[in-house]
C-alpha cells in the first residue's frame, strides 16, 4: 500500500482583530482579574422583564421586536443588561447561592425613530457577602462601596479618571 499521509496545513487569518473586540477582551481580562465571574445571558426578553428595568415609563416604540418569537417572553431584544443579570441572581438565590460577583459584556438594542441602534455595554452584579465564610475577614454584605471599588480599580487600570455623583434612577 503506497498511501502516504499528507500534512495538514493550517494558516490563520491575516485579518487583524477589530479595536472593539480587543477592548472588550481587555475589559474581560481585567474584570476576571478582580475576581468577577463572567455571565452570558440571552439577548431576548419579554415586556414583563423590560418593565422591571423601565417601570411604567417603558417606551414601547424604542423596543426592537422579533418578527416570529417563540414566546412573548422572548419577543424583544434587550435594551439593558439588568434583566438577564437579575435572572442569574434569582436562579442562584433559588439554589442557595447568594454570594455572586459577576459581569457581562454584551450588546443592547433599541430604535431611535427609524434607526436601529446596537451598543456594547458592560454590567456588573454583586450580591451576598463580600468574603467567604472560611476567610479570616468577617463577611459583610456587599454594597455600593464594593462596586465603586471595582469600578475605580478597573478604570484606573485603563487610565480613565472618574468622579461619582448621586443619581436619580427610581429603581436603584
């Protein structure tokens, strides 16, 4: 039998990564370095979940609706990362896991008149105690200052100066 194996050749693409991809990868690496876990949630939600984010002020005309949804609860592209992250927290709390420190990097979608807009965003969610029970440090409930510390560390690594001021988002 004179069959010979040919060498398989692989050549990666010479097309460079986009700046946004590289920036998101850098953000992901830095947030994981601060001890956060990455979450991936679905882009599709229903009106009930979006009303959690927007309350009664929800602007139906800004939603990007799916033409043939499998259900009403998967009929709109997300306008915020919050509904998905709240579902992650609820699922974990339902399974007796209250210590959550995570983030998600993804896209939100909305309409502005006839124009469709997609934005890249990063979101962080914290719940439960700030230190595991076996640490020497006494566990305390995570709060605004834990989140502020993560943001300050992250942004200072990116050489971004930031100041914080009180907001007026009703649900927060």
